[in-house]
C-alpha cells in the first residue's frame, strides 16, 4: 500500500481510470452527491472542469495527486460506467450513464429518467470525447462515417493498432453482446461487426484486454438474466471469430472487476464482485485471478522449477550468473511464501475439522 499525498480525490464508484506515460488519470464516477464530469470530483451546475492525475513513476515512491486547472475545451457531461481508449497521448472516452440539462440533449443520449422541476435528464451516451494530455485540451472528434454503437454503459473498450473496440454493455433493461470498432485515425465506425461462429453471452460489467496485436481477451460480467459470469473468450481479429476458453474455473465469477496483461501474456483479474450487485452483495473480492492464454516461456518454467526445489539445488544456485541469480532468488522467495501460506491453510482446515469432529461426538 502506498499513501497518497496532495489534493486527495473524492471517493467514487463507476469511474474510469487509465494510465498513459506513467500517469494515472481517473475520470467520471458517482458519489453520494451525484455524477461527475470532473476527474474524481462531484458534479456541479457550472462548466468548470477539474482534472486530477497522479504520477506513478516517481523516484522516491511518493504518489502526489495533482489538479490540472489550465485546460481548454469543453469536458463531457457528468457520467459513470464509461470506458476509455488510450491512443497517441490521448484519452478517448466513450459512452456511460449520466445526466444532462434540457439544453444539452442530443441524439447521442437515450433518456432514462428526468427531473422536470430541475430540467435534469438521466440516460445513456454514445458520444466520443478526447482529452489530449500534451495540449491539455478537451474536444470531440468529427465522426466521418459508419454506424455508431447504441448508447450504453458498463461496456468495455480495448485498443488494437489504430482501432478502438467496444463490446457489450447495458441500455435500459437490455444487455448486449455486439462488437464494434472505431478507427482512431479516420474516425469512422465499423457498425456492428458480423462475427463468424459462436459469440459470448450478452453482458455488462465485464473486461476486454488486448493480449496480442490481433487478439482480445473477454472475461466475466453480468449476464442478461442477472447471473454473474466466469467465462473467458478470445477474439481473433484475423479470423473474426470468438473462441471460448474451457479450462477456466467456473466457481469464481467476477463482475465490475479490473483486468490487465502480465509480462508473459497472463491476464490478471482483481477486485469486483461475485454477486448480482442489483439484488445481492455479500462483499467485494480482493483475490487475484491469473489466467494463462499461452504456455509460459522456457525461462519462466525453469525459474519456477528452481524456486520450488531450492533445497535440493541449494549447492548449485550460487554458481548462476549474477543477473540470473537475482531472478532465481525472487522465485525462491515467492515459492517459499506460497508454500508457507499453503501449510497454514492446511493446518487451519485440519484444526477446524478436529473441532467439528469433537463437537459432533
């Protein structure tokens, strides 16, 4: 855990956080005061935009939140459950659920509810907004063609090359399983991509992670019938096909989680919930799920083998080259800790079983 300093952000849910050039930006979200169109700040009636970011590449390990006050352009209207593509030093936001004033209603907005007294409307968006981190300016690109996706929230985005992909999400009571992409150079929409073969279930609150130049990994979410999902799929851009992974555990569903790519193409999933948050919430998850999408490298396999058998190989480990020795020592530390945790778990289970046997007899 790292303590954060500076102008600390307000707590939010449904925010959109992305990293670019070592800086973490968080936009939008919802708190007890309402939706936000400011990075980690609650919605107010003015057009002021406060943008917060934190540099994660500091030399001393101190993380300080900063506020950008000198920016140009008009930020998006307040919203949460939106998504973002990172491309050419730009943060490109799409969709989300939020509110607009009567004077701000446009075709990019599907109205869900309204407060006529205050002239505030709630609903789903399908507009695109860009924040340029170099010029510190907000603007909307001119969409040159194609059919845009239906307005939605709780969808997911990913970038492959110069194309920004979108999958699923929710509007009204409908969850979707459609795939779209936006060319981030020409600003043309693909329309719904007619995928070959089987497709994943309709869902929201899932993740979509690039795992290669031509592949995306889809995991989890909440299905159209409000069932938490634990399935994983890989979309191949070249073949235009989805392929379901059959080796994933079915007993660990996740929704509203985060996912990122590891050094050896493993997907790391953290947080979220295992329940339908709309009707039940027994607690959020803090375990880390790791999914392999390809075999580990020979180096990784050898390091793991040495780490697991450090006692047997003790006399030979010191003979390794210095650079390789450092990697081996890290693996030994990891597997020693992992074995210790496993021993504690087994001991705890044995103790609990013993007490259960005593109480039942």
